[in-house]
C-alpha cells in the first residue's frame, strides 16, 4: 500500500462509510462476517464493505464467490484473507 496523502484520504473515507453502515444496524451482520472462514482453505477471513451491491469474494487465493443476497442487506461485503496470496488453492 502506498502512503500518499491521496491513499490515506481514500482509506479514511472507506472507514467513514463502514461506520455509517454500522450505525444503520448492521452490527449483527458484521459479527457474522467476522466468524467466516474460507470454505476451500479454512483461513479466517477479514472483511470490508463495498458500496456497490453485487457479490463478495474471498481474497485468500481461493476463487470462490457467492451472491450477497444471502445476507439480505443493501451493500456487499468483500472478504479478504491472506494479503500476500501465499495460501495454496488446493489442500
């Protein structure tokens, strides 16, 4: 990640949007997401909310996606695992 003023400002804006989602009553869904594990590699998943509704995807090196309709909420959650991508695709 590049620590330019623009990148820091964008990251701050993302946290502000996440706070707004939490205020709208999504705390229970947030707890649910915190307990998710990748169904392929089993790694606990990190998460962030996306402003566009469509789908979320695992970021741990596995290529599985699911529809956000299963959560019945207006925004997607994008789940991220290993940021360095060193988890194998298959066990």
